[in-house]
C-alpha cells in the first residue's frame, strides 16, 4: 500500500459525476482542492460499502470547507456507479477502475472480493494539495469501516491559516444573510406583523446555523491564536443570533395564533439573548483576518 509521505499517482477513467457518465482526470475531480479524500471500496451496493461512503459523505467536514474533495474508486462500471450514487445521494465522483490499475498503483488491489476477479480493498487516502499522502488506511476485511475521527483529525492538521480565513469568509457571508432576515423579523415583530416576523426569523435560522458551523471550522483550522479567537467570538455571536431567531419565530407564531402566554414565554427567552448580541461587536470583515495572518507572516 502507498505509504504516508509518498506522492499519490494521478489517474483518469470513466466516472459517474453529477448524474452523468464521462471520462475524467485526477486533476479535474480534485480541482481547487486543498485536501483530497480518495476512497477505494470493493463494490457498489454492498452494505458495508454503502455504509463507508455514506459515512464519509456525512462526515462533518464538507460543510465546513469547500476545499475537501471526496473521490470514490471501485472496479464496478460507471453505469453501476451512477445508479449507486443516485440511490444513496452521493454527490461526489465515483471513478470506474475496470481493470484494477488505479487500485494497483495505490497498492490496494485484491482478488475475489464479492465475486469479482479483481477488486479494490477497502481503503482511504488523505492527500494534501501537493498530492502528498498524509494518511493511508486499508483493510482486508470488507466489513471493517475506516476510522472517521482519525481521518477528520488528519484533514484538520493539513489546514492552515489560509484555510481558516477561507472558512471565515464563507461563514461571514452566511452570517450577513442571516442577519438581514433577522432584522426583517425584528421590524415585523415590533409592528406585530406576526406572520411576516415568524417567516423572517425562520428564514434566518439556516444561514445562521451554516455560519456558526463555518466559524467553528475556522477556529479549529487556525494556527494563529488571534485568528482562532476572532472566529470563536464570531461563532458565539452567530450561535446566539440563531437561538434568538428560533425563539422569536416561536413567539411570533404563538402570538399570531392568539396564544399570548406561550408567546411571552418564548419572547422572555429571546429578549436577553438579543440584548447580548446587540451589545457585542459584530464579527469583523474577513479582511481583518487576512491582515492578522499577513502581519504574522511579515513578523516571521
């Protein structure tokens, strides 16, 4: 098996990608990626393979950073891959390694798995932006699942302050979207337009949730303590705004239905949290983090 520190080979071949079947190259399916998660598996539709790929799909990495690419590889056909991806809502490329040559170059080709003459072992390679293998895992046991916590930890060690700034930038965009809806809700709430208020606060919840998750990712990825502190405070602000939006939405909904007692209860939860977020400084613009990182680079 390809070892940690080795340079991962490139490859090309037919693949199921975006509900299409087309010939792809390694560079195409990993374009603009700071981290590549290359996943080998024996066969489409086998329960253990389904669990592996769905677990990696759902691993809490991919909402927090756009520069992680997952690529699945097995010896099944691209047509089988497309059906498999459609069945389990896999939104990353599945490459067909019909002759086993890709698995062979990575040292994870085995025989007679699931009735195939040749098939890939279950394996995961974490590659950085230079195609260096930062973690390699494989198993001869087709039922064994990869160590997700260790994979996540490896990906986080690859990230640096530049990745943290990018996550923060994404978070800040979501945050501003959420605040716009939040303020619209506050205006409608003050006017006792309960339907509009409930809808606006509900609309604020999702972008604020996306923001707090991405701010937290920026905190984890940051090497610089100042960047981490800024991201942590931004996460707290987004979390409190999200919670207040939920409570105000419930309050408006109950007021609109004439249930003033329940409305008052939810408002009593929301008001002090709203007061706290308005007393704090808002998360700074992403350029502030860039200046922090650039300043540290100049000092070094």
